[in-house]
C-alpha cells in the first residue's frame, strides 16, 4: 500500500497541472477503502482521474505556424494554373493564414532595411503586432494611410509618436509622407494572393509588370513574329496608368474574384484620399550651404543606390518610364493596371482571329491554321507585299500602356482597325483617343518602340542551286530582313538628360562632376558596371557593337575631362598620355609621368585600378540571335505546367500504354523482375549478362516476366489448396 501511495504522490508532484477532484479525495479518505481488497478501484482512480491540461492559446503567434508560407503559395500557383478559368471565392481563408503574413513581413523588411530577416530572428513582439494587424484586417478595423496610430511599425522606425510635439504632429498629418509600413504589409499579402490567380489568366501578348517577362522578351517576340508586316499602329495608352475610375477597376476585378473581403480592401485603398503637401506657387528661400560632414549610415539603414545604377535608371525608355501608383495600392497598382488592360488584350486576340484571311498563292501564312504553317519570314528571299491575292494578317503586343500592332494588308484595313480601337477604348476605359495618338506608319520609315527602331533592310543574297545535268547556277536575289536596331538618337537624348554630353550632331562629352571626390579606382569601377549594364540592355540590337562603342566613348571622354579638372592636367590628351587609353594607370597632380605603378602595386602601396571596358569596338560582344520559340513561356510557368501534367493520372496511363505498345519494359518492372528471380533461384542476375547475350533484350524480358507471372499463379493455386484443406479440418 505504501508503495502505491508513493507512486501516486510522485505523479502529483511531477505534474503540477494535476489536481485532485472531490470524488478522488473522498474515495481515499473514506473508511471503506481497503487497498488490499479494492486494488481495482485504486487503479481506476489513478488511471481516470481528470487532468486540467493547458489548452493551446489561439492568440499565441507560435501556435499558428502550421505550414511553410512558400509551400502555401506554391500550392496556390498550382491550383490556379490547373484550373485557370474558375471563379475564385475563398481568398479570405488564405488571408487568414498567418504564415503568409510572416512571409510578407520578411519581404517588406528586406526592401525597407536592405537585408533579409530569417523567421527565427523575428522578435516575439513583432509577431504579436503582426497578428494584431491580421486580426484588424479580418475584422474590418484596418484603415489605409494611418499617420499616427499603427498596429505594427518598421524595425528601423524608433519614433515615439506619443511624445511628439504639436508642430511635428501637424507636419506629419499635412505633408507628403512615405507609405506606412503596415500598408506595405497588407499590399504584399494581397499581391501574394491575387498574382497567381491572374497570371494564369493574362494574355500572352502583354509583357510589362509581370514575373519572367521584360522588355527583352518583347523585343525578341517582335523580331520573331513581326517580320512580315508592312503597316504598324503604335498607340500610347499611358494615361490609363495615371489612374482610372474606381468602378471600372472593381468591375474588372470581380470578373474573376468574388471574395467580398478582398474586393472591399482594394476598394477602400482606391477611395481613401492620399494626403499630399501643397507647395504649388510657394517659392522657398535658398539657404546658404555650409560645410556638412559626410553622414554615416546606421547599421539597419539601407544603402542608397550606387551611382551606376541610378544612372542606368535614367536610361529607361519611354514605354517603361511610367509606373502606376493608384491611391494606397502601392505595389498592387501594376497588377490592377494589367487586370484592367487585359480586356483590351482579349479584344485584340479576337480581332486577330477575325482579321486573318490566308491565301494559297502567298509565301507565308497560307494555311487556315496560320501560325502552324508559317514560313520563314526572316529568309532573305522573302519580300513582304500586300495585294488582293495576298494573305491578310495582323499581330499585337502590349508593354505597359503602349501597344504595337502590325498589319499585313492594305492601309485601309489598318485605318478600319484604328477606328474600332478608338471606339473600344472610349466605351471600356472612357479614354478619348484620336488619329494622332494612334499613327499608322509604314515599315520603311522606321517604328520606334522601347528605344529600338524596327525597319526593313534590303539584302541581295547570292542564290546557288543545282540545275538539270548537275550544273551549279549562281544568281543574285533580292529580299528583306526585319532589323531591330538601337536608336542612337534616343541614346544621345538620354545622355544629354543625364548631363553627360551636349550637342546633337557632334556630341561633346561633359565632365562627370558627381564623382569628383571619389577615387580613380572607384570611379572606373562605377563606370564599368554602367557599361556592362548597357551591353546587356542592347543585347538584341543589330547595331550592338556600334551603340555600345558610342556609350564607351562618351563615358571615357567624360571621365578624361573629370580627371583633367581634378588633377589639373589641362586636356584629355594629357590624361590619356599618363593614364593610358583605358585610364587604368594612376594619375598625379604634379607634372610628369606617374611612378612605377606595377612596383607600387606589387608592394601593396597603391589601390588596384581597373581600366574602362569596351574601349575598342572589337571588345564589344556580338548581337544575340538565339532563336525564340513561338510558344515561349517563362521558366516558372513551364515548371508549373510540367508538374501539373506529370501529376495527372492520365499522363501515367499514357506512358504505360506507350511502353506496352512498343514492347518495352519500364525500369520499375525490370527491377521487380530481378528481385523476383533473385528470390526464386537464390542466384543474383546481373543486368549486363542480358546485354552481352546474343538474344534480343525485349524477348528475354518478356520471357522472364511470363515466368514470374506463371510462378505467381502456381503459388496462388498452392495457397488456395492449403486454405481449402484447413477449412475442411476446421469443419471436422
């Protein structure tokens, strides 16, 4: 008895949550309880005594991590690409997932602080604030554009808003402020949820503001698909990116998404006014600039963009220069713009099918399928012409708010299409367009799109063929090629905007005074990065060597003038004489040549200086003419579609049926055959013995499979006989 009581007391002491109920204590204290005779009752008391266990707190953030956020998003992409036409109604369940909020917090912190924050390093207080923000969004208590009251703040925001003065509070409430951290979090979560839904529905004709697609993709599509067109319509619909009526945006959104919570969130983001400071007409007094020390960045403060990257952003073409920003939508605005303009893409796809009329007497597009039997439009023998006996066809591409339409046929067809396009934009987007905003131009004049000029280049190839009798005949032919060349005029315009040169016909480089206080090594490194980026930007231009060599000439002249002013060398020729053609040797303020640079570099007394790249045209890489497939898709979409195809049971059945029809053996069946023969004969069969033998492998595999099937049947009959005998014995 004492031993049992000691076990019971040990159980109570080791489990602090264990409490004795009234029934248990009365049972022990009663005189009727005899441990010798009532051992079963004691066991029942110790086994079934109720425990007051601590239940999981639903408000504890650590209890809400059930799955990885990336796996949840991957499943969303797979589901939407498997069924792209279904209407989505259950997005609130995804917004409720706390894992997506943590993932959005990591992404926004990476953009805000310049460093990725692992989930393990997120503080518990930040997780609790993030949970409060999620609950506020779900309960409808969240307000866009808050200035003083926040559910969660940025890790680098150390401002105590409760102790601010009235003057600072007034300045915060009345002047333009950056988007709050909590607004960015909600925008990121909405983007995570909506992007997979619409990426599976968007047209393949749009290339801006979409993952895996960029300006290079649009240029490659133009080079492949627009070679046979004579008339081009270039349209500027960028006013749509400045803003649209809320009703039009919501109508386009609810076409595929019917979740009330998400639609209301986006509607309030569009309706809520954005507070901006009114500085129009106010002339600010210029303060005399005093000497200021160089500001040291904090540890958690992101570094500003380097000079080369900031300079390259200034080279953005007109089509990619404008980024939509609607209300408080932030990073969600480009997606909403594509959702609205997707109706235009679908309308144009219908017009493309309606306009297509093939002709048997034409060289290309002479079949009803069109794209399936397309000839090689880049072949030099092809000369695109139009007439009543020629094929009528058109194609379309959109990059942001700019469209390009190629028409093969008479100009009257292009004019009719332009009129219909103006009516469609007026009805759908309430956008007033005219003939000047949608000009019709011939290919011979050159069409400027994405800072590249599309033009027709006439070539005269030598055609060699074998005539009757084996005689080789050479003739001069004539043909045209679609040329995609970088616009040197636009390049000069961008350089002038960045104050790198002046003049049009004879551009003269100007010194780059922004790098005056930087070292020669740092300045050369920045310009080399800028040149490498320019080489990549003009990768698909036919005149890549020429335009990159021009950029290198402008930058080299600009740096030479800068060094001449900095080191008092008077002229560029003196700089080139001392610093070499690529400015790789160090420059001095004193007269004369520089010291033995290689000796100083070997001793570690000077900094290594990289010379400027691409100082000669032969150093510039060639144009990339890699063939572009007609059914091109980004890599992530290819992976998704391949996964869906392999996950389909029909694919597996087709593969098995194909293997059986061809008389092949799958690797799984072959391994199972080897294992079965090993078990049956206790002798390992080597795979190479079948290869070395003279008989065919297919017959040998089929024979082995038949033997294994026959052995299986024999074993089954023996087992059935034994079962029958056992049944008879049991009856007896």
